[in-house]
């Protein structure tokens, strides 16, 4: 194999062009966001307390600490993941509060 062919195998292609101008996005990009949103929603539904939003801060701190991405600063990536997790947890909490009757 040539060096160009090896380089093409090493670098992931995030979007593949299809006939007709459509683009197919690699599924590996979507999986972390899907896990974060579904996990946050489940956590919010299961616990149903506003203090569970602290878990989103923990996720953001962890992502900022272990991030090896060069395109954006680690603190920004951690803040983005924390905001996404916090939104999903808050939606889960609101849905749980709407479904459960008030205590007498």
C-alpha cells in the first residue's frame, strides 16, 4: 500500500458523499451524544430531584480533564457536554414531576 492509502485508513471520514449530493455521517460521532442524552434523561426520570444536575457538572469536569481533542479547548468541550447532560437531566426531572401526583 502507498502512504496515501495508509493515511486515508488512519484518518476517520466524518461524512461520506453519496450520489445526489447527500452526505452520510459516521455513526461513531452520534453515539456519545446519544448515550449522554438518553443517560441524562433516565437519570432525571429515575431520581427526579434537582440536585441530580450536579452529575452534569461531574461529567463536564471529567471530559475537560481527559480530553485529548486539539480542535477546541478542553474546558469548552467539558462545558458543552455538561450543558447537554444538564438539559437531558432537567427534561427527565420535569417529565417525572408532571407525571407524579403532588403529595398530600
